[in-house]
């Protein structure tokens, strides 16, 4: 990778756009998860850890103050030839890079919350988005064929039904895929949770209560 350093500037301190590094770090790189939210200006907090999708395995890379981490493309998307579903192209400083659109990013964040930060970060970030193409959200969720993810997306949309103008048809499509038995929404972790019967999810109490909004 190369960057043009203007004459008279110090190459060691000249600022390099981290999104361009992540977007060109592999031939098929797509900015995703919290990095996509940040790119779209919808992240609640700024992170120096950037995630990108790629089919090519790679170790994390540290460049200056940033860490670049590869996330595998979901296998089900590769099988279906849908790796680029919901991916959009952006021109940044004359360079074209790819990033997941807001609809796919919503689903990806709930599918892999471990790549999105805390639940407060995820919820506050997603709640800052005023509009989604809900048909596309549902279509992508169903593509993943993951019952827990479908229930998580359904729960989020139902919780924000009025501001996002969610219709019954969207919720019904997701509810049809919900798990048969109660599932914890965070893989491998058991935190204080309560059962949300309608979606068969064990939801962390901090989400149900939005404990981060409590005034200390």
C-alpha cells in the first residue's frame, strides 16, 4: 500500500486515512460492523479498532494508533453468492472503497455484537439512524438463516416500531424464524437476563431497562 506524502512533510507523522487503509488492506475488503457505523457518521463512540470483511485470512495489523482486524464473510453468504449483499461503494479522497450499508450493518451488529462494543454502544449507535429500508433489513436477515439473529433483529425493530415505521409484515417474517427454545443473545456469555417470550430470547437486563440512561 502506498500513500502520497506532500513535499516538505514528515512521512512518520503525516496523517493517513484509516478507512482507506482498511478499505484497501485486501482486494475484497469491505468495511463492516462498528467501523461501518463510524464511516456513516452513526457511531456513538469513536474506536481505533477497525473491522473489515474479507475471505482472505489475515492477522490483526497495527498501524500507528489503529488496529485493523479481519472479519470472515459469513459462510452462508459465500454459499449463496451474496457476499456483497447490502454493500455500497464510496469515493473517499479519490479512492473507491466498499462499506456495508446501514441495513446490513444493523443486522451484522446484532449478529456479531462482540464486534460492536458494549450493548450501550450498539443500541445508542443504531438508535441514531433515522431510517432503514426495512424490506432490505428483513431480506438480509433471512439470507443469514440464523434463528437467534432473526429474533434479535425482530426485537430491535419491535422496540423501535413507531420511529422506524415498522409494519407487521416485517415482524411476522422475522418471527417465523425465531428459535424454538430460549436463546441467549450473546454467544458464550451468561449475563443477568430476562426471557422475552415473543422472540424466545434471553435478553440482558441492561438492554430491557436501558440502564445506561439512568441518572446517577
